[in-house]
């Protein structure tokens, strides 16, 4: 997965990744560690870390690496965020497609 992400970033393709914070199969902390490793290799800095909100509630954390890579955690989301937190997943997808949160 990391070689594919690296290739896309080298082509300036914006990428948004999200992960549930209770995902036991692919933990958000592990994904974040891999992203830190990848961005360090590519000399891309973490430019912003902040909470993101949906429907007046904190939805999770947002990590922005430069202008192209964004990682979101989803509070209460499991391995299938679209099933466990469908409203939040749709919100992230919709905002990515119209480039409001990336």
C-alpha cells in the first residue's frame, strides 16, 4: 500500500484516508505510524493536527501532511466505518470530493 501512496503523492494526487478508532484489524494508530514513516521518507511534514466535527460533535482527529495527504480518525468507527459510522463516513467522502476538508 505504501508504494502506491508514494507514487500517487509524487504525481500530486490528493489522498484522504480514514480509519475507525476502534478498528481491531487495521488500527488507526498503525496506519498513522506508517503515514509518518512514508511522509518522513518523502520529506513531507505534518502541517496540522486538529479535531474535526460532524453534527456538532467531535468526529475524530484530522492529520494534514502538506497539501496532498490527509488522515482522519473516526470516533467509534470499527473496521467498516461506512457501516459503524455511516453519517460520518458520508460526511468525509462528500467533503473530500468537493475539497472542503482536504
